[in-house]
């Protein structure tokens, strides 16, 4: 069955992106689905049937000018779901390669007709130390990152968790996730984003169950849209997977947030960052979530899904 999108004639898909458009550029975990080296049931199912079970690495677009994460699939994602010519701000959740791949910076550098505005990248606390590592690394563009910064192609900004920042037309508050990044003592950042019309988006990946500190901070946040990971699908919780969620722990996370009014009543929940280690294909995972019978409608996201913000 043919499942790859034909890119020989690309429509001007940028025209369909508005300030109220949210786009899942990728919905997979670190290896994507199918993992090219894997012979598991999930990967073989995706190869055979394609469709919504083909997943590139996770990232999400907010309106015309904001991205959350920029991983190794960004070239093909931009071909399929919209160019990045209007992107001005990129929120990085953590420094794992599937969420922040420094090679994407090279694509910016190699544009022959440069943008009229730089791209601003935002990282929290210890994750920001990764940028200093890149500046001092001969591997990253031959040690030339500082020169490219000086040319105004992009800038890097340090954010602190639980502080609110004006970023373009958005009010952005990083909150601490329960997931370790590449740098020593690095914890992921999840983001509470107030949109221009006042609506709030809570973006929760990567993370396991939130700490009490994070849950308490989100008290009365009243998020109108929640995008959350569910990496391990229908698997049972295990200690070694505590830095991610499965359906069972996602329900626990939802309950804890509801108890603090962190989510608005009836807030839609979009599930993403899907791993290949379980057997809950797209439709099966959707069916499992439909059976939860909570007040929130759950939707399993797929690559290219547009939502209204």
C-alpha cells in the first residue's frame, strides 16, 4: 500500500496556516515509527498499512510564527506541512536530539535568500548550557556557531521555569517537566502559552507524572487546549519508564490537573509522542482513550493534523 506523500508537486500549503492554526508536524517519539532498523509488531504494521501510524519525531506549530521543538525530521516535515519562512520563535523542551537537532541551524544558515528576521530559540536552565557546548564544539559547524549568531541569523535566550515571558504576541511560562535531558541535572520544560486571544495552551512533553511543585503552580491555570505525550500507549507503568506517560499514568495526570483546575472544563486533549514499543496502533489507542469516560475529549494526534487554537 502506498503511504508516502507525493512531493513532486507541492501546493502552497502555507496559505492555509493562520494565527489560530495548530499543526502537528510530528507525533512520534525519539525513533519515529517505523524505526528503520526495527522488526517489531508496531513498526511492521506501520510499514504495511501506513496512514496515521507513520510518525516523524514530535514538534508542533502554533500559528504562523511559533514552533515548539525542531528535531531531525524538520526538512521533510516542512515540505509536507508548511515552510518555516514565517517562524520567528522556537521553544525547546529539552536537548534530546529528537526535540532539538542543531543541524536545523545549518538549514537557516544555508538559505540563499535570507529571512528579514532572525529566529529566536528559547531554552530553560541547564538546557541552555547545551548552547554553550555547541559554541565551543568543533563538530557544530566547525566551531563557527558564534559567527553565525553575530550575523543575526538566530539568537538563543535563557528562560527560567515558572516565570512568564512576553515572546512575540504570546505570554509563555515554562513549567518543569519530569524528564531528563542530555545536560547534567537538566529537566525538560513544558510550556503554558497564552495565545493572542487569551486562550491558553498547555504543552506537556516530554514528561512523566508531574511533581507536586508543577501541579501546584498550574493551579487555576484553566488551560483551554492540552497537548500531552502518551509515549508508552497501552503498556503498564514501569519504574524505568517513569519519565514518560502511558494511558494509565495519563489518566492519573489528568485527574491531578483537574483537581487543581489546571484544565478548563471540557478542555480537548491531544495525545502525541507515540513510541513503537507497544501495540496500540492509532485506531486502537484512540479506542482505549474513548473508553476513559472523563469530561475531556481525547484525540490521538497524527502527523499533519491541524487543530483550531
